[in-house]
């Protein structure tokens, strides 16, 4: 999300990692350090040192999302790197409960989100980041959830500044 090597992902993606390794689309590989993480939002901020500017995605806004608008999910489901799916935004402000916690204020989409999409971007049709793919509803097909980018940006600022969400 920034040329300096700042990377966003889900906390559950890196939670029990002893080493965090990042591979870019151009196949360059880097070890990453954890800047900060927040369990309540399931977000983690990482940083890699690449010795120069890295490509990054522009943050959009989630405040003006509309039901029915087209969204695009990118991820690595089942090890199939750079998989792109599209669908519509089905709902905003959804809550999802799993065995450990309740997630609130999620974007719901029918863009295919599978195991391995977690931490990947949810984009609008302009290619702007509008969410971070985070979960699926396991009892159904085609119901996925993402964390809205406005919340992501707020959590990221606090993790970078303080190492935690205050």
C-alpha cells in the first residue's frame, strides 16, 4: 500500500508464523517484519526492505460503496497465485461470527473468495482498494467478506504510529 514496502494483510494469515516471506507479482522475494497487528480488525501491517520504491495500490474509499456495484477480488486461493474474480457488492455493515470472535462492519460480496484470498485486495472497477478480503461464510457458496478500506486506513495509521490500535 506504499512505495516504502508497507504491506497490509490479515492477522490470521501471519498469526503463527515464525518467518514472514513476501513474493511480489514480478517474483522478487523479501523477508518481512511485522510492524503491528490488531486482532479485533484481523489486520496486520508488514514492511519489506527492497532498496528502492515498490509498486503499490491506491487506497480508495469505502464511504460511498453502493449495493450492486462491481468489485474484484485478488488472491492466491489453493496456491493458484494471482487469481482474479469479480462479483457485486451485496451488503455493507455486515457482522460475522466465528468460533473466536465477532467481526463487524464488513463488506459482503459474491466475488469468489476462497481459502488463500485472505489478506488480498478487494477493488472497485477503477482499480482502487476498497477492502481487504478476510472471510467466507462456510455454510454457503459465494458469500465472502472484506474489511472496508476506510477502517483499514485508520487501523493501519495507528499500527504504524503506535504498534497497536488505541
